């Protein structure tokens, strides 16, 4: 006696047991990927915002210190860049470059880690010091 095996059961319905599980796993994986990309984008955006703010605050602090040094007859580079570095540290950014020319201080900073690392630059000083 031979036994018949068929793909379609006798009631006429195809066997699809487990198909919903595979579909749900795919949906969960897609959601995790979208969430990870969203978090990476948000981290990059926050690092860029922190870098811009840190650069502005560092340049302003440096310009104030440089102006006071120039008014006292001293070189502006030391106090200007020192104050800029301290302001940057307090704002959670790293100074990558600082230049003081008279009362004008220009700084470049970096914020964030890894792929989300962002840079920004800013300059501050008295309006009359800039000749365009």
C-alpha cells in the first residue's frame, strides 16, 4: 500500500503555518533599523548645534579677554585663546584652532564623537576692527 503525500491538505487550504512569524520578524528588524538611523541623525544634529553654540561662546569670551588685554597694553593672543578654551570646555566642545589678532578672536571647535563629530568656527571682536 502506498501512501500519498501532497502539498495541499485534503481540506483545500495551503499550509502557511509560521508565515506571520516571519513577517513580524521582518517588521521588527525594519523598525530597529529606522530607529537606529533616527538616533544617529539626532545625535549628529545635536553635535552640530552644540559645536555652533560652543564656537560662538568661545569666540565671545576670547574677544572680551583679548579686548581687556589690548586695553592694558598686553598681547591679546594669550588671554584671548585661554578664555576661549575655557568657555569651549564649559560648553562641552574642544577647541581645534584659535587665533587672536588684536581684539578679534577666531576659534574652531569640534563636538560629538565618532561619526557624529561636527565642527564649527566663529569670530568675535569689536565692529571697528573689521575692515571689509
